[in-house]
């Protein structure tokens, strides 16, 4: 089925190219084929650029990290019950210079 479709498309393109390249002042045949060929080329180049298909990379092997056992403990520090305050002690929402520290 695909071969028949490809053969039919080739026949249509050859007919269009022959009709366009006649001596009656029409558009040259290569110009008709340049548009789809250029579009396909741009698509292929951008696909290769973003997918990096031309480079071999084995993510699973090159980024392997050995698993380690989880260590640490949990200890309860403080419990607050029945609080009625609407804010937190030591808040700094209005002092933006103290809140935002710049890395130097």
C-alpha cells in the first residue's frame, strides 16, 4: 500500500515537474520541489539539534548513583497548642532588605 502511494506521488511530481519546466515560460521544476525539500530539511535539522540524535549518550550508565541507606532521626522540638495569634514571631514580610539576602 505504501509502495503504491509512493509510486503515485512520484508520478504526480514528475508530471508537475515536466509541465512546469516546459518552454512556455513556466516556473522551473526545481523551484517547485525546493519548497517541500527546504521545509523537510529545516524540520530534520531542528529535530537533530534538539534531540541530539547524532551523539551517543547512555544516560543510565553515565549518571549511575549508588543507593545508600537512609540515616538520620526525627526528634520533636516543640509543640504549640491553642494559639490565637494571627502572625508568627520574628516575621519579616515588611523588611524586604533583611528577607532577601544577595549572594556576593
